[in-house]
C-alpha cells in the first residue's frame, strides 16, 4: 500500500525560490470495527493495518491471541482511509472491550479516547530484565541495533516525517521493524506483527525513533518487553512507570552516548 505521496513545493534558499517535488509521509484514518461495530478511528500511515489493529487490541486488553480472529478489509477510499473489521467471538472479547473508545485517536496521541483517569491504570507483574550487559556493552549493543533499524527506515529516508519502532531478541536479532507517522502506531504494528509470527515472547529490546512517554512504556509493559531504548527524551511519567513496571529505560541514545533513567535490575 502506498505510504508516501509527492507534492509540488517551493524551497527558499539564499533568498531565491525554487520549485521542487517533495515527498511526504501519508497520514490517513483507519476505522477499526469489532464484529462490524465501530470501535475507534486511528490516524496512521497506510500499510500493516492488520498488525496495527492487532497490536492496538492487544494493548487495550480486547484480544491477545493470534488465532480465533477474522480480519476483513471492508473498504479502502481513494484518500487512503480504510475500514477494517476484526471478527471475534463475543465470549472471547477481553475486559477492555467494555471501555469502548469514543474519540478519534490522532497520530501524536496513543491514549486519545480514554474516558476517565482510571482508564490509564495498567496492571500486571513487574517485568524481569534479561540483560546482563554492563553500561559499556550496552552502548555498543545499542549502536549496533540502531544501525540495523536505521538501514530499514525507508519511509523516513524519503520523507523525514515518520517514526519507527524495532524489536530485537536477546541476541540482537531483528524480529520486526515498522514505520508510521505515529510513534505509538509503529509500536502497535510491531506487536501485531510479532503476534502473527508467534514471536512476541522472544522480544527483549524495543527501539523507538522519537521520545518515550507514558503510552510507549505501557504498551511495552503489556507486551512484556523489558528494555526500551529511545533516540530522544523520556517524559517524567514514562520514567515513573518504567521504574514501577520493571522496565530498563534509556533515552538520548545517539553518538555512542545514552541517558539511563531506570535500571530496575541493578
């Protein structure tokens, strides 16, 4: 599915104007239905819509299994908007389905549609970190993984406008990488892909191209991924939740440097 689009633009450089064809990342709505009833609308970059829906339903505690779900693309419009239906037996729907989203989820927000503060609460056992690496080894390991991730960010290379999430196992093997205009969408796409591959239990490192805030940490925790490494900053709530959830959280990982915010295993 098309993920970028060309637009004619004007560039101002050295006080001169120049027309050129610019390439932009596509942002378009995806309506997710559950059993043919509208559940939510997500602003996303087209592509991997099934994985996105699966990852979102997993994070929302609606359905966490690979099998027992019938995915159907109902329609796709010319403006890249799509309607997808997730067919799930009603008795198999998780508790999260009772708290239906009623608002649009924009590309910059992973918690849009939550109704009350209590809906932000995330429960589960504290994660156990599988990494025994010292700080020096961690810097080198992170650099290698980010290099693998960067080499596969084709949308970002052509537009400069997409985020990426990449997931690796304990041996730094790349399990999946996805790009999207929304950081949380890229995470959901990765989780959904790992569910389809039956490899979610192998996930150990989650690398993200932007900042880390509450929703990224919560999605990693629910997917039981114990280490999050970000190119950019981490929010205060992300750090607080990482410490509570047992997540090893690293930010500003670039140029052989990093800031470690949470080391629950030490």
